C-alpha cells in the first residue's frame, strides 16, 4: 500500500482532521520513537494508501516549538521510520515575486540555504549526500496538475531561501536574497531537505504563499507582517493540499 510522510507546520494543524472528515475516515494518533525523542503523528488511511502527518512544531501542552528550536532530525527520522514512498514538506513562505501572491500554492524546485547550522544524521563519519536535484520531478508535476484545477497559475521551480527565524526577515535581507536568486523565503525547508537527502527517500515540497515578504506588499512596502494573519492564510490552502496528496498517492498505487 502506498504511503506518504508529511512534514507540515503553519496553518496545517487541522490537516488530518479535515482530511478525515472529507474522506469519511478516522485518523489514528501515534507517537514515534526516535534518537531525539518521541514525535507525535496522525495517520489518515485512504483507499489509495496511508498519509502520515507530522507537525514539525509539535510541543508539549499548548506551546508550539519555534522554528529555530525544531529538532528536525527527530521529525525526519520519524517520517522515514514509517517507510514512506515519498516525503512531502509543506512550507508556509513569504513571496518575493509578483506572480505568487498570498493564497496560492507553488512547487519548490531548489533551496538556497546559507544558514550556519549544519543538519545531518552523520556526526561521526563524513557522509556527503547529493543535492543536485533535491525534489522528485514526477511528484512535483503531479502536484502541479492537481493544483491547476483550483489555481489559474501554479508557480513551479521556486527557489526557497532558508532563514532561521523566529523573527521575520528585514526588507534589506529580502532584497539580498532576491539578488541571490530566491523567489520565496521560509524557515524550515532547508534542514528538512538536507536530512531527507541523506536517506535516499524521494522528497517533494510545496510552498504555500502566506504573506508578502518584508517590503514586498504591493502599494505598501512598509506593511508589517502579522503571524496570526499568516497562519490564517496558510490554513485556507488545506483543501488544495489534500488534492496534492491524493495525486501523489496515485503515483504509487
């Protein structure tokens, strides 16, 4: 049976419940042991396969782990331990480009990660994973087709700049990232893509445009970025994410 492991965060906390309701099924909840602690996960079963959903910001009680404190090794190891056919990262991003306004989903094509913290499963012996083409082309194309039914335009081959947070970026930082070739900016895809590359499991990533990057609000470059508004915008894209998940499952049936 096909299986997708999903790593998600902002705006996606109700993804498993929403999918279970839409598909008239019941999500089961488990805790997965890893070398870096337990990771909670929800498993949604469909006729085409299973979807294992991990909230990368999971925390104790009502608190959510901020992006700079996420133990990405635990999350990715938990995802891989489920023996998925593919890992899907869902990332809330700020858009630097005019044709990717908040409210639509694009396909990530590469990562610009210049953050100074290394992420690897191999601290004791040098292991060099290839990252020339970090994301699976077939799954990316399937997502683009699925999204085209609800979006007039589906940006693809997006270059995602990795920043560590938890603060949003400054306008000067965004200008610099654009000059380096970035289309969007986020706080989580860099570590996930590095770690998944070491596992050999295919990876695909969706960029949910949740806000304009600093200084890029049309008509108001001084507009502030509010996280609650970002979360609300990201949550509005869950139905489209579900369609992408079904399209990916179809590849492995």
